[in-house]
């Protein structure tokens, strides 16, 4: 790109965005450099952050503004997709939830309380080191969250780039 129009400011800006080899100047590292250095991963790659961790995907039609809080290091041995779904509507303490360890095909836990009997807001164990805490909110029956879990034994993948060709 720089050989085609070395004095064009637009070309320089594009070059810095995609291949800034000198982030020491205070500019953001280029996208290609981020891929090569493992700072950014492609859709089918697994990042260091995901190993032993999880991603939460709320259902797009959820009406709640405050989402349940998932946390903990996932200690399971394989990648899984869980679904946590409200099975009784209501406010915190009235609403109940259920958990599926196979993405919603079968329900393993049902009618679980969103608040303990002493009216304390505590965390509830889901399984394999994972916990959930329900903020004060009114929940609607059927709302759900998919939780994608990654085992701690996984290995982070790094991008391998051999050739990039820019054309216009």
C-alpha cells in the first residue's frame, strides 16, 4: 500500500490501522500485529482469557436490565454450553430458574430460588466451580442466558498469518 501512494494521508491511516509495526510511538498496535502477537483472536480461535473461563450470551428478547452475574473458574473437563432460564416469573426471591448442562435440551436443575430464605443475596453454585448471583430485578418466565464454558486444560490458539494481499 505504501508503495502505491506513499504521500496519501488516507493510505497512511489505513496502514497504521492494519499494520502499525511501531506501537511504541503511542499509537495503537495494528490489527495484523495484534493477530500475530495473540492480542486478538479470530472467531474459531480460543483466547487465553477464555481458558478455564466462560462467555455469557443473553437471549435477545430478555426484558431485564440487570443481568444475573456468573462467576468462578470453570473446572469441568470439556467445552460445554449451559442454559440458565427463568422458570417462574417474578421479583427477586419469587422468581425461580432452571439450568441445562446441554444447551436447553434437558433440564438438570429446576425451580431454583433466586434468593435464599434469609433474604440474603448470595451466590448459588451451578456446577464445576461456576456460580450465579441474581440482582434485584423482575424476571420474566422464559428469559434465558447461554453460558459457553472452556476447560482449564485447553490451550490458547495463536493466529498464523502467511500472506496478506491488499488490492483496490
